[in-house]
C-alpha cells in the first residue's frame, strides 16, 4: 500500500487519524512550535473507558484480527505524539493484558484474546520520553487526556479542550474550548459506540476533505493544503511498526527497538508466527 501510494501521487492516500484535525491538537502543535513549553521533555497520555467489546463475538475480540485497545486507539496516540513533537519512537517497553476473557455474551468455547489494558513507554528522538496508559475496564465517563511537558511549561488537552501553564504561572489557563455540537442529524444508534471526541475529529476531517475537492475544475484533482496535516501511508506503517514493537516487548519483558519495514514481509510466515503465539 505504501509503495502504491508513492507510485500514484495523485491518489489521495491518507490514514484516518482524526485526532490530528481536532482544534485542540492543531493549536497544541502550533504552541509547541512557538516554544510555549520550551524544549519538549515528557509526553503523557491516558485513555480510560468502558469495555470495547461488542454484544456479539467479532473482530474486536481477537488479537489476530486487530482487536484490542492498543490497535484501535493506541495507534492514534502513537501517531499523535509523533505529530505534535516531531519525534519518532526509537525504543518501546510495554505490557498488554486481557482481564475480561468472557462475559454474558461471549462464553462457551469462545474467549477474548485482545487486550483491554495496555501500558507502554516510548523513548523518542531528542531524548523525549512518553508514557501511555489505555484502560478499557473503567465504567463512567470517557477520559482522554494528552499532556506535553517542556522546560518552560506544559500543555494538556482534556477531551477537546486545551489548557496550558507556564512555569512562572501559578495556575493553568484555558487556551481553547471546542464548542462544536455533534449529534444533530445523527441516528440514535451507532455513533454512541464512538467517543464524542473522535466524532468531532471525524467532522473536522470531513470538512477538510470537502475543502480539498471544492473549487477544482477537474474532479480527479484535489488541493493538498486542507489535508496537509493528515497522516500518510508512511505514517501508518510507522504506527504499525511501533505497535508491533510494543507487542514484542510485552512478550519478552524487554525494551524493543522500533524497526520500520523497508520491504514487504512474508505474510504466510507472519500468520504462522502469530498463530503459534496465540496457541501458546
């Protein structure tokens, strides 16, 4: 897919990481570039939510099919932290756990193999350290917090709102409040499974896509500027490489280097290794 996107540059080849389009993170990236926090030192991200499992057994329950918190939301956070700081993960250390293997709807011979708790650390370029906690066993309100700490202050996005505090200040200040109303015209069922934060991000991303195609004389062309902040297929490959390294670390208990593939892997060999790990 990466090779094809390079070969056909006129094709719109984007990864749908909607967090990049949220105004809070757009503004956070600008402020980091303007040295609001000084030199970036530490990133900390937390996502707390109820179970990701659906009422029926499906792909979300199976690690081999891409289920679990690390795959479904962890990849977005990995990409977001790299996008905000301009630093890529070089080494990672992580732990994946499955606390709920069966429930009232998933029982008998079927059991859940995907993670519902994940904790990982990343050593990034320039000495930046990142910590990410993903917990999908917590009832109550959805918690999504991303913090960047630097030598001169900190920035923290709580949900879709952005706060900041300089080292010289006595309290934090509200830098941006997102007032976008999402829900009008949406069906009652369906979007309820998607956190409001991600629905807002999707709205902003679709608006950018619309702007990209508007005003083009040829319907086969598009303007790169409105979607310039979107993740590319190369970014997607990097995200997957970090996730693979975290999963290796969880099995080995050691720090693992992030190795981005430069050639297409043997899919049959990967599947055999994954099945062997699952059986073990």
